[in-house]
C-alpha cells in the first residue's frame, strides 16, 4: 500500500512538472514562421516580425572549402553547382578530402527578404558555431568569434555567443548573409549546429535580456541553496553530504551558464580548449557529487565497491579532461555523458526503494531526483526535436527546493531528538547527583572511623612507635583528610543544588582564618619549591561570613593553587572597596588558556584535561566556592594567562561591628611560611655519592603525597629514593647522577609520563635505564601507549607494595646486569690481543736483536706493559684514571712506531694538569682505529693527533688522523654494534658506555682522502 502511494505521488509530481513545461512552451515558443528554402528566406509578408524573433532555420547555400566575402570583397561566381545544407545541423565533408569528415572550412549563405516598413535595424544572435566564424551582411563584417582559416595552422578556434547588428540602407529590402566557418578541433560535429536568432534590434534585445535574466535568477536561486548547505555544514554536525549537495548545486550553476545562452563564456574570456574542459568537468563533477549525496541510501554493494569504482572513474575522467586536447575530449564525449547519466538514472530508483523500505522523509529526495531527471530528459527531447525554447530553470529549482525541504526536515527532527535527549540527560544528571551523594554518605562514615582509629593509635602508641612509623601514620591522616574534603565537596554540591545550605554569618577575622588554613595545607608543599605568603594585615576589618564555609572557600582556592603550581609563591591579599572586602589568592602556576577560563567555574571542570592532567579531585572545588561566595552576597572572578599564573578574587560584606580602621599593608604585618628547600638544596650529598650496593630509584610525581608513599615503600636500606615533582626536574636529575630505575606517574602536567619516557629513550635504551609507569588506567590503549614510547613495565593504581617491589627488583637487576655485561665485554674484547699483532711485534724484536739491542729491550718492555695493561682487572671497573688509559695508549703507539717507522707520526697535545677518571678502554680503541684503518691504509702513512684539553666544566678528548677517511654511507653505520677482527673492540660498546655515564657519545667527522676525527666530552 505504501509503495502504491509513493508511486502515485511520484507520477502526480512528474505530471505537474510536465504540465508546467508545456505551459512554458506555449507562451515562450516562437510562433510559426517561414523557413529558408534553397538559400532564401522571405519575411516580407510575416507581420509578427515586429513582436517576435525568428530562427534562421532551413536550407542554406553551402560552399565547401571556399570563403565568401574574404577581406570584405564579394567573391566571383563559382563554377561548381550550389549545394544546400540544413541549418542547424553539422556539416560532413567527403572522407577523401579530410582525415576527419567534420574537419574543414566553408561558407554559408542566406538571402533574407524583409519589409523595410517594419524596421531597418536588425540583429542576429549566434549562440554557437563550431569552431570559429565570421559573419558578413551585404559584404560588411558585423561579427566574429575566433579566426576561421583554410589551414589549421592559421585558424584560431573560439566558440562564444555574440550578437551582431546591421542597419538597412535606403530602399534596400535584402540582407545577404554570409557566414565563414572553419573547424579543425571538434571531431564529432562542425559548422552551424545551433539556430541563429534574427529580428528587429529592439525585439531581439528584449528577448535576450529576458532570457539572460531568467538564467541569472536561476543561478542565484541555486547558489542560495549551495550557500545554506555550506552554512549548515559548519554550524551543524559537519555532515559531508551537505558539502556534496553544495558541490552538486555549484556544478548545476556552471552547467546552466555553459548551456543555453552560455553566459559564462560572455562574462569570462575562456579560450576554446578551456570552454570545453570546464563544461565536461562540471558534468563529471556533478555526477560525483550526486552519487556522494545519495551514497548512504545505496545498497551495500553500491555503497562500498560500486561507489569506490565510480569515484575512481570520475577522477580518472577529470584527469583526462585536464590533460587531453579538445579534439580527444570531443571524441570521448559519449563516455563523459554516460558517467554523468549513471547517478542521474540511479537516483530515482534508489530513492524510490529507500522511501518505500526505510524512511518516508526520503520522499523529498525522491521528488528532487524526479525533477532533476525530468529536466535532463527534456533537454534531450528539445535537442532531438530541434525545439528552441527560452531557458526553463524551474525543474532544477524545484529539485533544489525538495533537497532543502529534506535537510530542514532532518534539522527539525534532530532538534526534536536533541530536546528529548536533553530531558533524558537532565534526569540522568539528577540520578548521578543522587548516586554521588549516596556514595559520599556511605564512604564518609567508614573513612571517619579509619581516621579516628589512626588518631587513637597515634596517641596511644606514641612512646613505642619509631620515628618512621609515626611519620607514616601522620601521612595516612593527611591522605584521609584529603579524601574527607573530596567527599564533603560531593555532599555540598547536592545541598547547593537543592538550596539546603544555611549560612550562619558572624564577624570573622579574615587574617586569622587565612593563617589557620595555611597551616592546614602546609604539608602539601613538601617536595615543591613553593611558599605561602599571608599578605593580609593583622588589623584588617572583620567580614560577615560563615566561618566554616569561609574556611572551605580558602581551602579549595589554596589547594587549587598548590595543585597547579610547581615553584614560586602562593599569596593571599585583601583590600577594602566601599563596604566590601576584596580577597585575592595569587599563584605563579601554569595558568589557563582563555577558553578554559570561561568554563572554570562549571562543575566537574579542571584547568588541565587529558593525559597530562593532574590526578585527584572531581573538579568541583571552584564551582562550590563560587556558589558559597554568592550565598554570602558576594561575587567571585578569575583572571589568568597561560604559564603566568592565576588570580582568584572574591568579595565579602564587611562586618558592621568592626571598629578597626584599615591601614595599608606593610612588611611588618606580612609573614612568609618557609616550605620546601630550594632546588639547589635538594641536591644533597646523597645524590652526589652513592654506595655500590644500594639501588637508586628516581620517583617522578607531581603529588608530594604520592612521592612520600613511594619513599615509605622503599624505605629499606637497600634502596635510595630521589624524588622529582615534574618531568623537567627528572630530566635535570638524570643528567646529574646515575639511576637504576625511573618510576613515573603517567598523569602529570606540562610533561606527561609518556613524554618523559620518550625523552629518556632518546638517551638510554630499554636495558640501560628501565622505566616503570604508574597509571590509574588499565585500558589496553593506555598500556600500549606506555610500551610504545619505551616503558619497560607498568603498575596500575592503587598499587600493591609487594607487586611494586617485585617489579622494581626485576627491572633493576636487568639494568645492573646489562651494565656489568658492557664493562666485562669491553675488558674481554681488549684482552683478546690479536695474534698477528703479537707475531708482527715479535718479528720486529727479532729484527732489532740483530742491529740494536737497546731498542729491542725497550720494545720488549713496552710489549710487556701493553699486555699487562690489556688484561688488567681495572678494565672491568666503571672508571679508571686517565693516566692508566694513556699508559696503554703510549705502549701501543711505541710498538707501532717501532714497526712502521716514519710512516707513523704521533702528536701529543695533553694538558698535564688533568686529573680525571674515565671509563676504561675508551681512548685506546680510537687510537688503534686511527692507526690501522686511517694512517697505515695509505702507503705514505700519516699523522695521528691525540688532543686532551680541559675547560671549566668538562674535558674534551679528540683523536684525529689524516688518513684515507670514510664515505658518508659508512659513517652513518660506524657506531652500530659490530666487532670484527680488525677493530679489536667494538665502537658500539664504548659509545654506549659513554652515553650511559655522560649523556653523549662519540662525535665523528670524516671526509674521504682528508682523514677522520673522533671526539667525546667528559663532565668534571
């Protein structure tokens, strides 16, 4: 039944469209008039010429391969018999005269007989002549488009519409019209393929103006729809179908301006090539946008594979239009038209099926498709029957209106759904608040019981508990109090919504109350270089406020300032403005962006969101503060700049009973609470000196309480915990000493645990410095993110001490075993003295025994020294003296110098005053590489320069040679792990040990034929 109704509506709609089209044809079609017969058109007896234009259709004289009126001269009579050709129609030359039957040139001729009494000023409107033309009347050139010529090299194609005018001379009643035409570009047609309008100048201008106005009106109507589609896209839910709809309308506008009166070619001077290209690009793009607009309504196969295939064909076709010349584009014209027709024919079928099966609101899309197809079908009917009709835009206007109706109906439906969803969310929000209130009540009772028991144990066992246990109990009390504050916030939020909070205002000293709150929150600044400053004078006037609620306001504001500050000062100021006290809490924290500042007083809103947000809190504190201040009759505001801190200001009514007078704030009235030591003081001797048997941990967390918990867990003698409150501070401490493991929280401001891990991996590998992440999330994507940036392991919060200790012990064992392996590997590699080096040295000793015994003894002594130092147990230590390393180098160079003589030159540039320890076996491998692979690879030998210089903060070691050097490709891989028979010790091993200890490894500079320089720096 539904299918029948929809089909009936569709047929009725199509009938109405067709009826309107016939009415338009009746009123705007030229009445019957004479046609040209054998090159002559007699209009002398046609009286309607004063009100209507005529089409110069019929038989024209045609002279192929001939130009009449060339250079405005009447040609001589032709010997060949006259040919007659129908106009409008395409010419077709015999194939023997041209490679293409539509290529060539010729002249059309028509004699028009008119009644001079009807008028003397006449006009001709040429819409299109393929592909260039000149128009003569009575031997006078009156119009031209392009440059017709007998050869392709001389002609210029251009097919733009134009209107030409001619005035009869006295006593003349004949217009001898000659049109020269040439075509060497269009392979499918040529000549006068469109009718020429003729009439009195005033009549033709009137009709042309009306036709042009109709085209402009249609284009404006189309573009309004395209514009609102774009506007709806940007202000709505960014549905791409709106953009596709606007793109389709734009293509319709281009098609309207390129067809019919072809106004676009009048407004913009496109050449022949681009006029063809723009037309076909508009056609293909229109089909693409239409299929994308209707894509969601297509069957599954067409929506996926079919749609993708069509898109590929469209893009390939547009590319071919852009690249191919006009002649080839004309050849492919049927293919391009077919591409446009596919979605046009598919649209009504698909929309009919979608309307009957899924949603009745799609009836608007169905009617739009029917209107568009109706316009397209009529276009072909008029072209096939050669019916000239004034531009009829209403089918497409109705189609766009139907599209608009669909989108507006969707909008109002979405609006209605949004209102229903809003009411549903409001109910859910109420249920959520009730749930949170219930949970807060249920948690507060056992929490208070826990706090009471802790307080009792702390007081009862004060004498028997050790200092460490007492501190742990105090820490538990602080954590419990913070939880109690959070639960109170949840309860207050419900009371505020229901207006159940009743204030009991009394005169209160804001100075004393601020000092009390600062003492309460003092513990939160431990581990952070932050100090509190109460800048409210002692004699500041009393304010009328509920004391408990004012404490709650100050606690929330100061807690918020500590939470988002990492250094500097948190100060409280107050001033009097008329009858109000203005209190400000100022911090130097991270500040807020303007968009965050606008919503900071909303519930559940925090200054920092995402993975870098600070942990803890519900985001209720500032919202509750604002509501409590407003209950007191005051106001609360905030101002802030990113990275410059924030200022929260609230006002309270001054107490009437206050008799104190206000004096300006001076330093005697202000006092500063010392908090944590400066960053420099934190660098204690425990950081600078470590025992070899203790495991050193770097704990990173922005919350000082969490850091104290970690210190408590690892308080045994085998661990040494160094803390950092930010990622930046952690990176600084990593550069100051060696650690066995980094334990980092994931959620930290400015630099998250993920980013810190990534920065650590730029310097240390997974085995050189393990990283353990603490995360409140246990989702796969969070865990994967940690491993992806280089974390070794993770522990979810709340963490179990036994699990955390087990994972830490496992990771630190891994790190220490890797360090030990690197040192042993270096010593082992050096101990593997190459047999050919020993044999060659013995050969040199044997040779010297015959000529110079003293040199032989010296060489034997240096060889003994070299072997002894190579297998010395110090080589497996973490560091050795520079003197020890240079002794090994001197022995090696002495042996090589004796062997190779003047081929090896050694230059020493070493400051004798340098006293420093370096990793063993770092200089000798570089010198050996310089000698063997640099200098001795050249027959002439070369020079090895050993330069060790010290500056204020570091010692630089530089080994250079003027040997054969290295290519860039080899240089890029020289530090990769490789140990071969020639190197003796892997450069990779030495480079990694330097990076572990000092943060940087080798710097290598080499050029083929010029030599190599290897350097590294050691911090003092």
